[in-house]
């Protein structure tokens, strides 16, 4: 089964957090890195983006929350619809979109000079949001990121003093504190130990009830464990990347339509 | 029974045999490092020796007296007022230069279009290459006539502020005008130090802030400024060192006075460096020695300032911020 835009949006129109890329292409200068990418990322589920390095997964992810345009030479075409509204429309502010669509990066990037507590609340502060119960927000967010038990006694120590895995979960907690509709994760576990990886996967499993998750991963087992949909990106030498095949994760891994998908998910190239 | 190995369980001394090039490099590095210190010490010693006559003649009064009359029958001179005005001018200069430099550095690293960044950077650096004499002449011939109406206006409107109150309506050759000119000379130095530190802000942290919906300004406030705090402090201290020692521009603009008064907009100011420049040629042995002693005091002051600056900049490279 292919998840079509119409099919799912009609059913889930009331839910917030449906993300859809329509005919997205991207360039860095004259170098075209993505061509005509169409993908629907349904709410309340996890979409995994897989594919070899350099095929444009990170670029695509950054297009989804308007981080792409921060690169001076970057350009794009097409549309990205969040709940059926184009996030690149003239009347939509990039800051507003980014506040609704959070992002977790490959390299953990907590604010080192801020305490753990301040790190969790930093998104609220940055967007000028005041909450009546900051302590509660901190605890809930850290619990969701399964970090609470490890740091509850030292919320005042700097965020930079945590281990890599803890830093990454702090970054997840920070993203969740602003209650985004969508969370984008770019290889969030590639720098983490197995235990932290498992924690992050549990977190993804827990939060998908409330947040649409899009995750880039090089780990096929991880893609199968955490995602419901999957998109396979590929780029031929010096050609822009595109989606070879997208659909239910069970289909991509169990019954791929394209031979290249079959080869990739079975570790035969890439 | 205790195994015999346990008795040998002491930290082992690791012997290193440095390679030849290592040794040469080490020697050179240590040598040049020491040489700087030796030169510094020799300069200090030389100043001390040459100022001995003056210090013997005046004793502690040299630091506590305002007047500068070494040519009288009963010579009496001290640098309290001169030091006071030196610091006032430097302070005015920094009060203008620090915010302007931070803004410049932010513009050059974060805001300016990429194609413009490099040429603008060179342009600001080029400002540092203009001889101070040119700044001084510009200040005297162009800035001063334009500053006087402003000084008049501000001192009448804000005459409840002691620094702006005047005893007579004479506004030329003031500490304010000298301070403004010195600030222009300090801005390029401050800007380039601050800019360097700003440009090292980790991209990841900047993106983290932006990805949460921060505006560019909020990102700067939360990430770039805290990261660059050491650079701001260090750059300012470096600028302070420069401002304290500025000679010719100040000498051209001020009309020397040897009293301490709060008003900075009124005619009259002073500085150690300009005092030396203006008096050295005509000075007899005693006054010469007195001028060297004034130079020694300035040397000590700038040394302390620059040491603090180096310390602060070195400590804050981690980006974790400094606790001052
Ligand atoms: N900032 C950039 N400037 C220029 N080219 C870039 C930039 N970022 C990525 N690219 C290029 O875009 C292509 C896709 O990169 P990326 O999206 O990072 O791939 P992936 O995440 O799938 O490994 C690559 O060819 C890469 O060289
Ligand atoms: Mg990538």
C-alpha cells in the first residue's frame, strides 16, 4: 500500500501535525540535490527516511522546518504543507513554523552555558512563551525524553556537563517542551551508545501519540523498530536525490517493489 | 599471602625521549617566550632607573599631587590629575567603542550579506592602519567645531549631571572630544577581537536556537553573545590599553590642565602620554625624570589591563562563559 495524501488527510483532517511535501526540489548554488520529492507524513506516526549518505535526507528534513533557507546559497521549489497550509506561504513566518516543527540534530547541541533546567525551557524563552508551571514542564519534558531519573537531582548543573547520550535526550526534552506538532530527527542516535539509543527509541514510541515524527536513520533495525512509514532516498552519482519508494515500513522491508530498495534494506549497497 | 606484585604497585615513571625537532621547537618556543618577558622586564627596569631622580625628589607626592611645576625653585610635580584625565578619556572612548564594536562585530559575522562580509571586514581593519595623527587632525579640525554645539546643548539640558556641568561656557579641547576621537581609534581593534570570537560560535548551538523558532536577534542574544562574552571583555581591555596609551591625537586636541574636576565637556583635560609628548623636548633633567616616572605609571597600568585581558580571553575559549 502506498500512503496517498488524499487517502489519509481526509480521514485525519481534524488531527494536527500532518506534514506533506509536494514536488520539492532543492539546490545549493547550482548544485541540485533533491528532485521532485513527494511524501506524506501522517500524524500520530513515525516516518523514517532511509538511504545512502549524500542523497539529500538531511536537506529534505531541513526543508520541512525552514532551516534549509538559512544556508545562504540554498534554494528550493515545491510546497510543504503542515495541516494543509503551505509553510512557505508569504504570510507564514519562518520562526512560527520552526516553533511548531521541532528538530533534533545528529550532534547533540544543548546550550552549554545554560543549566539543564534552563535548557529544557530555552525554547519557551526563545519564542517568548510564558508558562504558569515551568517546573512541571521541565519534569514532564525530561520524563518524556526518559532523562528525568538521571538528572532530577542536578537540574542546576550545566547542560554541557552531561554525557553525549544524555545531551541528546536533553535536546529531545528541549524540543518537546514547546509542544511541537512535528518533531524532525536527523540521525539522532548515530553518536549514541546502545542504551541511550534504546531510550531514544522508547521516547519516539511514546511521543508519537502527540507528535508527528520524521526520523532519518542509517540503522535498518532502528527504522523497522520505530517507524510506521518509510521512504527510501537515492541519488545517482552527481545527480539530485529522489524517493525511490515510500510506503508502510512493513512493505518497504518485507515486500519492496523496487529492486534497489530490496538491495538497500538488505544491506547489499549503500 | 600477598602476591609479590602488589609491592611494586607504585605509579610508573614514563620516560620520554623527545625527537630532535621536538627539542629544537621546544627550545625556540621557550626561548622566544622568555625573551619577551626579559624585554618587558628590561623596559620596566630602565624606566625605573631613569625615573629615580624624580621619585627621590617627590616621594609619594608624585602619586598624590596634581600640580606639575618641575621648573620652580621648589620643584613640585605629581601625576594624580594627569592619571585621572587619562582614565577619564579612556573611559569615554570605551563607553562609545564597546557598544559600537559589538554591533559592528555582530553585523560582520551574523547579519551582513555573505558577499559583503569580507570587504567590510578589511575596511574595518583598514581603519586601524590610519595614523593616529590623522585622527587627531580630523578631530581638531572637523569634529571639534561640530561637537561644540552638541556639548553646549547637552550641558545646558543635563546640567544636573556633574560630568556635564560647566563652570564657564567653553567647550573646545575637552575630554569628551578627545574621548570620541580615541573611541574611533579603538573601534577597529575591539571589533576585530570580538568578531573573531563571535565567528567561532558553534554552528550547532546557533541552529538549535533557530530551529526552536528563535528570531535572529534572539539567537544572537542566547547563543552568540554569551559565547562571545570572553571576547567582548578581552577586546574591550585591549582597547582600553590602546586608549590609555594614545598620544598624539589626544595631545593635539586637549588643552592641558592639572586639576581634577568632574566636567568632561568643558575645555581642558590631560593624559600621561600627551604630557610626555608635549613636555619632553623642552624638559630639564629633573622634569625629564618626572616624565619617565609618569611613563612608568602608565606602563604599569596598561600592563595590568592587558594581563587581565589575556587572562579573560584565554579562560573563555571553551565557550562555557566566564564568571566575572
Ligand atoms: N551547506 C551545504 N552547502 C553545499 N552543499 C551541501 C550543503 N549541505 C549539503 N550539501 C550537499 O547536498 C547533498 C545532500 O546532502 P545531505 O542532505 O546532507 O545528504 P544526507 O543527509 O542524505 O547524507 C550532498 O551532495 C551535499 O554535498
Ligand atoms: Mg545527513
